[in-house]
C-alpha cells in the first residue's frame, strides 16, 4: 500500500504539470494564451498556402467611376489592367476599343444601366431568374433584360469573355490573330469594323471608330 500511495502521488504531480502546460491548437481553435495586457504577442509572418505562394491580401477589384468623363476613362483603364493580369495577350482586346464601346453604350458612364445595373456594354440576359433591368417604360419581361452585375469591372470581364467566345465575334478574333501572327498587335481601329453584329444600329462600327479617333486617341494616355 505504501508503494501504491507513492505511485499515486507521483502520478498526480505529473497530471498537474501537464494540465498547466501549453495546449496545442485543435480543430476547435487554439488556447487563449494571449490575454489583454500580455506584451509577448508575436505577429506571425505571412503563411504559405499548399501551392507555395505567400498569402498576404486579396486582390482588390478597381472601382469604375462615373462622376465625369475623365474619371470614367481612367478608372475603366485601371479595371482593364487588373483583368489583363489573367488574360493572355492573344486574348486581349485593345483598350481603346473597350473604352469606346463602353462610352458609346453608356454615354461616358452616365446611363441608368451603367449606374443601376453596373452594365457598361448593354449586355443582355435571357434568363428571367438572373437579376436584370428593363428599358423604360417597359414593365413586362419581353424575353430578355439588361444583365445586372455586382460591379462595373465584372461587366468588363464578361465583355472580354463574350468577345473571345461568342460566334458573332469570330471575325474580330480572326483579324486579331492574323495581326498578331504577323508580329503586331491590333488597334481599336483595326477591329472596330468587325463589330457589325454587336448592335442593330447601322452605323455602330463607324461611331465606335469615330470615338476612338477623336475622343480617346491623343486625349487619354492609356
């Protein structure tokens, strides 16, 4: 019994020391080591994710401003720069063409669709379950609506995908590829004539080209 009592005493001391020691983090979280007033808190270095890249902060999507013409152009250009980080050069569309179409479709960012739907290109949806706006004074679903985007930069991303994937813009892609294969990069004026199917307005491509010539080139440094 004497030896048994001694063993129990030693075991009790061991359990006490173990209980007071730092406990590791579990799936439920970490022990509350750093109470208020504890100046021993250490801010850890950025962690690496499983792919080996350093996790520091999320990429911030630029806000496209519509307060005035200059802010509209320059903030839209920042949005394009942000998106082009993930778009190979052979899939890119000239900035002046994107900005000219956005300006034409929204009146330099002043339209209702630009500011209530974040839609800079008149992009439609045929899905009634998606968020959409109708042109004034329409009140009933006619089979399509103007697609609502979370941000204006999202509508630019959608436009880029649309130009690169939709059959109607095959000619644009062919002209772009031919110029790139010849060692150049197409301009907005090279590709504007291929947009005959973008809008029903007969002189749409001429309007886009005119905007590029007289309202963007030589006016804005893109």
